[in-house]
């Protein structure tokens, strides 16, 4: 019997349940039952589900960034160039979010409850601005890459709802709604290009992600060169 609970217990339990029931099935009542307390006990810590989601997203970020923080609190270097740093950051973000069922949806639109994001962001923006890219351009460049990554994860988790590493996916993990052969059969006669595009959009998601990142990096390079 749990006599007392704290915010950390609630968040840890919520993140564990998230992988079992998904975002739609995650309720304060379900979390309270798991902790063996009455639902009102949770309201001492979180006024509503959105406050809980904000804290869950922040804890997810803490876990993501922990390996990137050095022993003296400094941000670890990620690659020799800003391009490598940006790619590594987006790849790490995608992989970590895929480890949570509906991780992209939980992370999207939430507000961080502490400054866990600040040091990694400071480091990445520093890498960009040190090469002469204006801060405004650097900030918007990161915002573009970040939103692309979050959006792709949300779409990717629609295709493969089960959490985990992409390499460990099983064929049966794919949502039947994304049957590409059936899609081509239904669209092919009237919309041949849209039918063929399905393979590019929902087939090799790893390739879609990497190609998208390359498009963004090339755009940043071209924009920075033009303004330079």
C-alpha cells in the first residue's frame, strides 16, 4: 500500500503506463489505481492531465539529455561541424521518442517545467552562430529541424504504434491501415503518382527521415550562404 506519493513517482508511473495503454488510455484514474491511491491524491501534484503531460515531456527530455551532459555540467560535443551536431541531435530525439508509445504526441505542444532544454539548445545554437550564421537564422533553423523530427515521429508512430527501436520492428507491428499494396490498388488507376508516392512516404521511414534532414541542412546552408 502506497501511503505517500511524490511528483516523480506519478511521472515515472505515467511513463511506464504510457507504453502499455498509449496516450488515449492514460488517465489520472488509471495512474492512481496503479499507485494504489485515490485519484484526488494526484491533484496535489497536478491540477489536470495537461500539467502531467508537461512534466512527462520534461522528464523525457531529462532522460534524453542526461548522456549529453558532462561531469562538470557542460554540454558534450556532438560532431565536428554544426551539420553533424544538428543531425546527431535530431537523430537522438527521434530514437528516444520512438521508445515511448505516442512519444511524439506527448512531446508535441507541451511546455517544459524546468530548464533541462537550455544547455543543449545553447550548445547547438553556439555551434551554428560560431560559423557566422545569425542567431535569428540559427534559431529558426533548429526550430524547423525540431518540428520536422517531431512531426515525422508522430506519423511514424501511426504506422508502427509499438514503442521501441526501429531495427527491432516486426512486420506484424505495422498498422494494417498502412497496407501500401492495397493503397496502390485503390489509387493506381486514377492517381498513379499519389499511389506510387505511398512507398516513399510510408515504406522506408528511416530513409524518409534521413532525406528530410538532408533537405533541411541543405536549405540552412543555402540560406546562410545567401545572407553571408
